[in-house]
């Protein structure tokens, strides 16, 4: 691309002053996919993700040249934000952060019969279904993967313990068990 970059492997690379890399560009179809995908986050019931989606939409629209940037605001594609997901009584940002940082959680979980148990879990994924959101986690009590509906988690706190460098392995095993790509 004739961009002057200096450096070497193992040391690092530097872009000479006065040069920029070309902007990331999207086709009209890619912009439509972004618009619909971000709009669908309104169905998750996760206010943190909804706010982040609005911010991402603004950032993308601001950096794309017209008419593509303007197409984000004027896209004739909409997603209903109606959903049947019950409100979670816990902080979803805390759960997402625990997954990202491989932090153990302690949850108080109420099953369908109303029986409550305290579980120390290693959270690996959130699964957004049409009618519920589920936390996939390695459960210390059961010594196996378990799924916990967020609307049945009565309490959730971080334990301060980390399962550093296990998260990717646990996620891969969970995905293999559930035949996910």
C-alpha cells in the first residue's frame, strides 16, 4: 500500500510522521449489518450493552465518509426492542466484567422449585436467548458446567479470586460440549 513503515520483527514497527493508514471502510451491506446487529442489542434487556451499542453507532457514523456515514443514521432498517426476557436482578456489567477478567463469582441461585443454593462459579459465557439470558459457568458445587438463568440469580458478587489463563480453555470446552462454532 506504499505506506512507509520502519522496524523489524521482535522489536516493533513505526509509521513515519505525516502518514496515516487508510480508514477502515464498509460496504453499504456491511453498514446495514452493523445497524441491524447493534439495534438487536435492545432485545437483550442489558442496559449496559444497549448504551455501548448507541456509542458504537455514533463512533462509526462519525468516522465514515458520507454517504456511508450518513447511511447509518438514515438506514431504513429497524429492529423491534420488544423482548420476553425477564429483568435480571443482578448487575450484568459485573457478570460481563467477571467473564472478561476471569474472576470467580458467588451466586445465590433459585431453581424452578424455589430452592436456593449458593454457588462459586467460573463464568465463561452469557447466552442471549429470545426469552431468557443464561450464564454458562463452571460450577464448583457440581464440578461441571452449569447454566444459570439470570432472572433466577438472587445475588451475585465477585469473590476476588481469579481463574487466570483458564477462561479460554473453559470456554473452548463448553463450546465443544454444546457443538458451537
